[in-house]
C-alpha cells in the first residue's frame, strides 16, 4: 500500500492542499517522535492522553499500567485515534489571519488489540524504549515477571490515516507585501541538553556512546 | 478559587502523587505554551486537533475557519476537553519499567460558547497572536471585516482541571542502584532559532525588538 484510502473520517477538509495520505511520508513523521496523543471517550467526553509509542510497519504500540483507565477503555470500546505533531516554526505574517505555524502532524485511525504473550510484550517495550533513545534497551537489566504482569501493552493497527504538513514561508494577502511590517519565520526545534547522570555509580561512569550519540544528534 | 474541585472526570488516578488541582500552577503551565490539543467526537470516534490558544483568567480561546469541523462540532455537542503538555526531559532508568519523561501537562474540562461581537473577536485574536509571540499584534495591519466574518472564535470556560507534573530524577527499584548501568536525565527543551525574514521589505528591515526578545528568551 502506498496511500491510505480517504474516507469521511480521515479526509482533510481544512487546508486540503497541505494534506497527504502517503504511507511513507506518514511513517517518516511518526518515526521522528516518540510521544503521541491518544483520544478516548469517558462519560461522553473526548479526553486526550499523551503517551510514549513505537511504530513497526503499520502498527503503533502503546503501554501503561493494567489499571490505566484510558487503555482499558479503548480496548473495550475500540474507539480511539492517535495524533502526533511536531512544531517546526512560528509563521509571523503581516496580518493576524495569516499567522500560522510550520508543523508535521499525523492522525491515525485503526483497530486495537491487547498484546498477550510475555515475549511479545517484552519486544514491544524494547521498541518503545528504543524509539525514545535508540539502542537504550540493551543496556538495561531484564524485566521481572511481576513487571510484565502489571504492564498492559496495546497494539494499534493503522487502517486509515492522514498527515498535514506546513513547511512554507509567510503567505500574506498580495496587497500586504508592500506594507512596512516585518514578516518571517521563527524556526522552532526540540533539542536535548547534555545528559545528567543519576546519583551513585552513574556519576562515576562514562556516559554510554548511544546516549552521547542521541545528544549529539539532537542538541 | 484556589483549587479546582475533584470529580470522577478530572481526578487523576494513575500517578496521583504527581497530580495538582491548584489553579495558579495550572495557569502557569497553560501560560508557558500556545499549542493545545482539543478533543472532539466525530462519528463516535474521539479525535484530537492541535490548536493555538490563549488563556485569560479562567477562559481558553481558540479559533479557526467558520467551516472548521471540530469547532462547529464542539459548539454543538458541548463535549470536549483540552490538553496541554510540555516535555522537559527523558528519564533513563536502570530498568525498562522505570523509563519515563519529565513533563508538565494539564487537562481541562469546561463549557463552550461562540464569541459573537466583532470587537470581542478581534481582542481574542490579538491575545492568541500575542500568546505565541508577546507584543506581536501591535505591529500588524488591522483585520478586514471579511477576515473577521470568516473566523470562528470559541470561548472555553474552565470548570474543572487537573495537572500532572514529573520533575524528579530517576526512580529505580532499590536493588537496582548497585547495577553497573548508566542512568540519568536527558533534559529536553523547545527552542527558537534565529528569525528568518520573509522576501521583500523584511529582508531590508531590522528585526523588531519584540521578536528579538522572543528569540533571546527562547534560544
């Protein structure tokens, strides 16, 4: 599949010129982050919960406590959607109306199931940790059975999706370009600062290479 | 009011030790950003839309086109919630389970109404632009009537809310502190890069002081 099919649910109406349904482009946006916003309905109200995730092929994995109200609710109701957004810049136009932001955002719709087997759950947790910081999992102590037992792992299969990307400069009304008003972009970036070692042994250890690599790639 | 009352909807169950209902703390988190995640229900599914906002007292203002599906939907159904989150750090523990992030997040529940009067709408749009970059509105050309006419401005009155904040170091199992595993925090920050002038006059103009101030405060 190269493109997600368009339905009433995922078709972008506002700013359709910025929309894409391309699977590869959507995956690239998903792989650039690790925090998603998961929607669920509680007593008739839509509530959004930020969550760590990992993507593998057309699956998004999230996890939490077995008592997590949101995860239990979406597994039961099957009603959810997942949103990921990266803010790339502030668009300062000559008029209020044309103020905007540059961004990459994705909204996903799909089906849900609980990951049951311990080996599969462990694999998913590895992917989630490694989506945050690549190669981090291999340096950790193995999970205890009791930790696995109290962790709920949910697999979300993307069935349809859309992305919206704005990555252009200011777009003002034609007659406004002659005004003596400064306009432009303030680029915005999420950056990592130098890692801070925890008390005890880490203070005396070298920071592992994969963590320094993360810092260098994101500073 | 100093604290939002706790109800079944807004009471934090998971990680209750990190929860606060304090109005001032919640306002401080809201004032540190300008992007919120608004939930709505479309054909039975909860969908989350990122939106610019401004806070004034117990009101959150958002806006969009008069044809915006989400805004029209929440005004009609009255069912929404608003989430704001700031990511402050990656918490790299000695075990997978204790990996976490440092963050400040808020979830708001409340009532909605359309802002009708042109003068009020204009004021709100000024607040939204200025929440993004302080003092930006005063340098812009005034809005046209036709621009106001096609803009839908929504006032959300916060009725109940909760915040969750994690701002501590790694919290591992007691027996894990002796392991030869590096643990620590990678601080994360959203930063501004140097402003890029738009084609035309801005290329020849000095960058206005309020924009340089924003850059200096956020670089």
